[in-house]
C-alpha cells in the first residue's frame, strides 16, 4: 500500500511541476515588440474561461493592465488582438475592406456551421449580394405589418391579464417564431414546437465561447449537437419548400428568404445543396434571435426602472396608435415616427450591448 501512496505522490508532484511550468511559459511568452501587450493564458483554452465568466470585467481588467486601446489574448484556442478604444475601432472602419475581412474562430465556426464559400469567387459574390439585397431597409419594410400582427397576437396570448411575466423567456420565444416566419415563411409551428426549436438554438449559443473540447457532456459538445438538430429541421423545411415551388406556375408568392434563395439558385445556376442553404439560414437566425430578444429584455427593464422615460415612450406610441384606423396595421412610415422610442433602444444598446464584439482577420499589413 505504501508503494501506491509513494507512486501517487510522485505523479501528483510531476503534474504540479508541469502545470506550473506550462502556466509560467504561457503567461510570460517571449515578447515581440511588434505585438500589443497582453497574455495568451493557458495552452489550448487560452483565456476563454475568464472571458466567458464575465466578458465586461475581462475587457476592462485588461484595458487597465495592458492598454486602453488594444491587447493580446487567446479565446477558443485562437490567438488574437482585442481592439477596445475609439481610435483602434476607427482604424478598422477607416481602412479598405481588403485589409480586414469577416472571420470566426474555428470553435465558433464549428458550432454555427457556416458554409465554406469564398467571397472572391462568383458563387461567393452572388451569395453575398443576395443576402445584402434581402436585408436592405426597403426589403425589410414590407414585413412591418406582419411583425405588427405577430406582436399583437403574442401580447394578447402571453402578456394581457398577467400580473407577472418572464420577459426574456417570452422575448426568445417570440423572436424564434418571428425568425421562422420571416426567413422561412414557416406558419405551422405551434408554441410547443417553437419552444422545442428554441432549446437547441440556445444550447448552440450558450456553447459558442465555451472551452473547445468536444467530449460528451461539455458545453461545446452540446452546442454542436444543438446546432445540428436545428439544421436538420431547416433541411426538412427546405425539401418541402422546393417541392412546393416546383409545382407552382410562377414565383410571385416567393417573398420569404428561403423561397427567394431557392428561386435565385435555379435562375442564376448557382447550385446550393440543402445543407448549405440550411447553414446560411442558421447563421442569420443565430445572429438575429438572441441579440434581438436580449435587447427587448433590457429595454423593458430600463423602462421599468425609469418611469419618466416609459411615459414618453407610451405617449409617442399612443399618438401613433390614435392616428390609425381600427385594425389598420403599422407601416414603415409609422416606425420612422417613433423617434423617441428609437433613441431609447439605441441607448439600451449602448449600455447593454448583446454582442460583446466582432471577429475580423487582417488580410494585409496596415498602420
């Protein structure tokens, strides 16, 4: 028995020595005068844990310790530089798009399952142009009456005659239903199905910045599974939609994103598999679902904390409502009149940004 204890003690000692060495080596790398100050943390996991536990504190602590403008770090096994100050961010927006390009760490890319499309190719440019056209303000305007109707139904069902509601839960359920309707024209999901689809999406989002270890039970593993479950549902919708469109005489009724993607793919000869279509749509749903529902939640929270602001928002909304006829839906013109309400939302985004930052890659040297 004593030999077992001795062996265990030796193994423990060796592991502790190795961990100490690795920690010192990783946290005190050889400084390169060309790189900003900072630390890449532990091997593989970097500083992911510190970031995930409290993103705001993570940024502020390193701005105070290293630099208020930029610092080196490592998230999701990827070494990177964080641009924090207004000067650093101005540098990004002022440079040519060829210098900076959209990028995702490998761990996030695995979860979101973005299709591998090169933006420099004809297919890539066509795909990018298609999404830009669909997301233009004049294209979005026609969805205002639809969203207005969905909001009224949602409020009548889940908010009216309730003493207390869980805003974030309901906001997420509404945004999931809205995404399915606007992007996929999926009018069939009942509340139970929406909740069922929300769960895998939330698993995927919650595991985006987790430690990239794909073992059963880990947040990263659950995120990958959640993304795949939702993608399979979208693929099923795509198959059914292709069959429906093939039986139509014209494409006048194809106004949602999915139908437009299918029709555009046929007309342009740009072949996209069902899986790639699903991945593209998943990216839009993930990008719009959580940030919007979170912003709705914080906006309502701030209105509850500031009754004077709430009264001004209420007055503006009532004035617009009084100008409408009975049952007349909102229009884009009405939305543009909501100047004070827009300012409240913008201030909420400034105080509580739902997105901690964007990822970009540097394509060329710059100063």
